[in-house]
């Protein structure tokens, strides 16, 4: 009798494992913990299983049709009421170890935070922004600051020049806990820096206006995705 139960249990276990493998194979990229397409099909919805839908507190971020990307995107107006909040309910996108965050961005001009954890900007987690760079044709670089859970030591930000204003670029920021390497990909080009530790991604995230310092993004953003692991360059290209 015991042997029979064991055989049944083994069969059920093998079946269960088979199902898991099958569903994983059908899922193009597993470990997706947040996905806001930010278009006229899904609006502010998070279409990952976690469903942490974004909110537009002042109703001052606008769904806009952009001919050069032949799709709809959200446009930020460069003022303090123009921002989106991404609630990290149950720490669903707390990717404290390895992480990949990506988005499409079209800047109209100013150096500002684009997408960041912790709306107070005290702890930041992963802060994606634009900073002024003397030599760049656009005058701006995309930048990522990773902040460690314990904050110590500070991590040197990674920067990559933005080709031009009013032009879309794709940004992916990656942290690999196993190798202790942070990466910034701008249109697939890579900058990297070493650091070790867990990153402070336990907060809500925000895009657009920031409170401290008071800076607000003027431009468009679409298709923000967060994964709980290090994507390879090929996987990033597929996810784009
Ligand atoms: C944002 O950019 C647009 C397009 O370049 C410009 O017309 C507008 O004045 C800018 N807004 C702010 C607040 O800078
Ligand atoms: C929304 O943005 C517009 C245009 O920049 C501005 O005039 C208006 O005051 C903003 N609305 C709120 C509620 O702040
Ligand atoms: C991400 O993966 C780590 C294991 O590497 C796990 O401990 C953590 O709970 C995961 N976080 C989310 C938000 O899925």
C-alpha cells in the first residue's frame, strides 16, 4: 500500500513539474514582476501578474499619439503635477538582488529624474535620470544611480550620452547580484560598474516630477518593465 502511494505521489510530482516546464516555455521572459505598457490599450495598467496599476494623482500626464513611434505614449509636461506613481504593493517589484528595468524615453530637454524608487528620493533604489553632459550632441546623458539597501558605500552612477532630443531611445538598467556588476544599456550600448550588495527597491516607484530636489521631466515615456533577474543583451533586445 505504501509503495502504491509513493508511486502515485511520484507520478503527481512528475506531472506537476511537467506543467511548470510547459508554462515556462510558453512565457517569453519569466521573472517579469511589473509591466506598464503605457499605451491606449492598457493605459496605466500593470499587465504582469502583480497588477500594480499606476496612478496619475493630478491627472496631468497625457496619453498622446506619436507618429514617429506609431503608437500611443504618455507625455509628461515638465511641471510639479505631471507624474505617475507605481505602487509597490506587497513589495511585488522589490528586486533587491538581480534586476532589470527598462523603458522607452523621448526627452524634450531638461535634466531630471525619469523613473525612480522612493518618491521622496531619500533612498532611490534604482534612479534613472537625465544629467547635463558638456560634449553630448543633446547636451544630456542618461544616468542610473543604484542605491544599496544599507546605503554604504555610495555607488558611482553610470552615464551614457543621449543621441538627440525629441528622439526615442531605449534604456535598460541591470544589476547582477552574483557578479556584483551594474549595467546601463542605451540603445544596446553598454556601460558597466562593479559594486556589491542588495539594492533599495522596496519602495513605490515614480516617473516624471520629483519632490526633492524639485525637478520635472518634460518628454514622453512608454513601456516600462521590471524583471527580477539579470537579462542578457539578447533578452533585452527581445523584450524591447
Ligand atoms: C516642454 O517641451 C515642449 C516641447 O519642446 C515645450 O513646448 C514646452 O514649453 C516644454 N515645457 C516646459 C515646462 O519646459
Ligand atoms: C497641469 O499642467 C498644466 C500645463 O503645464 C498646468 O497649467 C496646470 O496648472 C497643471 N494642473 C495642475 C492640477 O497642477
Ligand atoms: C526576486 O528573487 C529573489 C531570489 O533571487 C527572491 O528572494 C525575491 O523574493 C524575488 N522578488 C520578487 C519581487 O519576486
